[in-house]
């Protein structure tokens, strides 16, 4: 457990994303996979909750790819992250796109303490595997959601297939991502995610797999959660407490 959940960040991870921030919106950069999967993630969220008119917070928003697209669907979006350069890029791109997103540099735990039960929808994509204490982050996301609110996570399963595809395949063979992007030891099994979400007062409503076909070079959503997967959870009335 992280002894100080208010600082549930890995400085090396923040620095890594800061260094590459200027390439965030380049669809041919190392962020190409995020651009490619964003329509799938966006539609998955929108189809399950209906984004128009919703109060949404995107936790770990980075350069704003998902946050901006949710705002374009009619949601009132706040994006939070700890990478200064990524947030600067996100703000600049939002100005150019004329899409309104409120970007803030703050941890999820700190933001949840300031804004308890404030959001209809909480999204936390590709962040759980990059923080020291994912359970604390999940609890913070739950605390941000209103009773009955919807909380979405995406992460990587931990098994030999996930290592072969997400690390060896994506980083070394296909070079979809820079080497060292992921630490296999931090991948999260669905059972672990289910346990942490349950402890935080969230009900796991649905799991969806996200697969990449190296022949067609396309991603698709399916029922195979053995590598990348998305989780849709719902906050029970009252929810669970933030972990100390």
C-alpha cells in the first residue's frame, strides 16, 4: 500500500509522458495506438451511459484524446493528470479544436477529497498499471462518482499471453510502443480489479476485451479479456470509503 495516497504517482512515469507530450496528438507517433483505439473506447462509454449532458472526469487524461472526444459528444468534461507538459498540450489542442475541457494538475486522490460524489461518469484509462497503488486510485475514482454513477477502467491482464502480446509483440516486434512502456509486473488480472472495485463500493457491470490484429492493423472490441480489457462499473448507493 502506498503510505501517502495523496502522492500515488510514479515520478519516472510522469517524466516519461512529459518528455513525449509534444507528440501526443501526432497519429503516427508512439501515441498512434491511443488514436486508433479511442473511437472504440468512446463508443463503448457512450453506448453504455449516454455522454450528452453528463458531468465527466477523465482521470489520467494525458494529452486529452479521450477527454476531448467525450466533450465533443456533449459531456461536460474535466481532465486531471500530473504530467504538466501533457496538460499544456491538451489545453492548446482544445483551444485549436474549440472544444471545452477543464484540465487540472492534481492526483485522483486529492481531487476526490475536494469533489466527492460530483460526477456522473468517471473514466480511468491505461493508468492503473502506471501507479504504485492501483487500489487507492480505484477508490478515488469511486469517491468521485455520484451514487449510481458509472466508472470505467481500462488496463492490461497479467498472464503469459499478455506479456507476449503487450510487451514482446507491441514493444519489440511490431514496435507499436516504445520499449519500456509497460512493466509486466504491474499488469492487473480481472479478478484483482473486481476485488478492488468491490471494496470501493463499485459493482462490476461488464468487461470487454480490446484486441489488435497485426495483419489488418485494426483494433476491435470483443469478449477476449486475456490482454487488454475495459471494465464498466457502477457505484452502489453510498459507495465505499476512500482507503486510508
